C-alpha cells in the first residue's frame, strides 16, 4: 500500500488485475469469436458458480495434484461448509451434469463456458492468481472421432487468431491397462526414489503417473528411461490411439507424440493433448485437455464418457492478431447547445445498426475532429445551427476523406 494525504490507497491483490481499454477490447474479441466457433460445432453456453464445495475438486482434480495440495483458495464459510474458488472449469460442469441427472437421460451434451478461475501460485508472465479460461465439455460420446473433432476445433480457434502452435499428443490408457503401467512405473522409480524431489516421492504413493509431469530438471533426467505408457496400452486403447492419429493425419493436423504428457489433473484417461507455443516463454501450454470417461462416476453419476479442453485466455492475448473490423464507428456531436437534443435522437436511431458514440458537450469543428480520431471513429457526423435549420447533417468519412452534407432522413 502507498499513502497519499495520509489515506491508504487500496490496490488490487497480487496476481489479480483489471482488464480495461485495449486489453478489454482484445479480451472480448477473443471470447466473442471463440464462442462463435464453438456454436458452429454444436456447443451451447453454460455458466457454473465461481464458488463450489472443496470436495468437488478433491474428488475430481485429485488430491495428488498441485492444484488441490498447494493452490486452491479454500475456506470455511459462515455455514461451516468447506468451500473454494474454482481452480478449473471441468469439475463444475460435471457436477451440474450429475446434479441434474443428465447421466440418466442419455444422449449427448455439448457445453462451452468462459470465466475466472483461481489458483494461489507465484504470479509471472502469462500466469495469474485470478485468470480466465475458455473451455468446452462433451458428454455421451465414446468414439475417438470426437477426440479428433475437439482437437480440430482448437486448431481452428488458434488459426483464426493467427497463433502459431505445436500439438502434443499422448494416450494415458484406461482402467484395463493403467494399473499395470503404474506398477511398472513404480518398480522403475523405486531404484532411485530418494533422488527424486520431495513432491515426486509423495506422488509415487498417491498417483505415480503424476511424476511424469514434474518440472524438476533432475526428475526429468531420471525419467528418461522410464517405461512408456504407449508401450503398455491394452488392445482397445491402442486401437483408439491409432485411429485418432489416422484421423489427424487424414485432416493434415500435425502432431508430436509426448509419452510424458499426463496433464496436471488426475481425471484424464485415454487421449491427452496440449497445444504449445514458443512465443510466450516458459509457460508454453496455451490449450489442453483430454478424455475423462470415469469422472462422472467419480462424482456419483452413472458411467458416461466425456472429453473437454480449456484455453488460458491471458496467455493468449498477446499473441492474438485482431482482424481488421469492417464495422463503421460513428462519432456524433453538436456544434451548439440547441443541436444537442437532435444529435442524441439521431444517434439512438443509428445505434440500431451501427456503433455510435456521442459527445454531449457542444464543441467546434476542430475539437470534434480530434475527439473522433481519438476514439478511432471512421465517420464523423455533426449538427449545428445551419444543419438544424435545414434538417441536414454534416458527414466526414475519415477513410475516403469525403465530406458532404445530407438530409437527416438519408443519414
């Protein structure tokens, strides 16, 4: 806190920031266009509460994850309930799916969402304690074709915004092959357990595949000869993984196999993927997700296949290239006090079809010109004493440089 005139100035919390001006323009541009793409793929919008029971994330994300162990904003509320600010979006969507008994209704559900998430971690470039995600979740589709569909949708989103990327792909197996792989991995890790970081030593007992996700350089070095999950897949998982690669190849989607890719959450099975970029420094993951066919059961529902993804919006904003807008931005102003009312009336009519900004204070031509340029208007429209008496309006197009006076009804 700093002080001015002996009064404390309240500042935003560390790792939390305001989204305003150019950044807010970019933010809404990203959300609006990503939402439009999701709708074309058959998704409808949903919104879950920011505050949920802490148990939801312990059961879904997993108690072996860093999110649950270290990063959640959790507390006891006035009703003595253990609650937390949501650290990710999928669990809340699955909770809704089970709570509304949609697991018993059959059929397919496709939802997209966007909003703030919260994790108490060290703030750095591209990583905040309050951050925003855009995500999609699909329930009721077991086919690996849906996995490919989701991946191609993310590819379309990133290409729309002009963002370069690499796709990393892995299969985590399922309940038929994952237990044996975990046993093989634990046997391998036991030879140098004491040389691993403290977190990894805990992960070996709770969920050993999370060791593969460790960012410690020494641990990664020790894992170089670890068993590969893709060498331990059952026939069903291997068939699905080969089919996924076949579909991506047929659709010219480039990818790399990363056998250490396990994602940061415990609920993934079979397909796991990340889109990464080398344009944003160390925090290279810009989108990721995978299949979670057992998560509905973990949260008390009937067996239901599911798959989804999330995009970290703040990480992407500096890479987003806005396409030139063809929308007219009209600046309207009055040259004298008597013209203010008619300017406001005409502006309200224009707002039905065009973005229209109004300056309420009467000013001369030059001042209106400067203000119009400041708000990036491409059309200037002014009314003064002469125009008011003649029922006309002065128009200047900043792009074509054309100037003219026309009848109000023509405008």
